[in-house]
């Protein structure tokens, strides 16, 4: 399973309700354990990285990418075809 979550424009005042987020996490953990190959968090609040570091096994699968960071842009280009952004390079997941 791969995720791409775009946090552009996100704020606490317009976030997903906590109940919905918890239920989603509960379903994923209980019915699809250890299925996550990679998760891209695009433009998340910097504070999010601290929370993910608490879960070392998952943290290595989570990629924090920021639009103005050259390293992030290069990372995204290794996973996504710029000509066809809907296509994810399967070969990239071998290293994860």
C-alpha cells in the first residue's frame, strides 16, 4: 500500500475530525497490518516529523517532502514519473 497525502492548505481549524482519523487508523492497523510500503507526506507541518519518529518501524517508510526543498524534489522524482504523475515507479519500492 502506498499513500500520498497533500497537506497544502491544511490547518488545525480545517483538519479531518479526530474521530474519523482514529477510525481510519484503526481499520488500517487491524485489517491491513504491515502493508504500508511507502507514505509521502507532501508539505506537512514540520511538527509531524517528531510524532512519526516515535514509531521507528513506520518512520523509515514515511517520506516528508517539501516543495521548496531540492532533496524532496529529487526524492519524489525517483518514485514518480514527471511525464505521467499517476504512475509510480515500482522499482523504487525495492529499496524501502
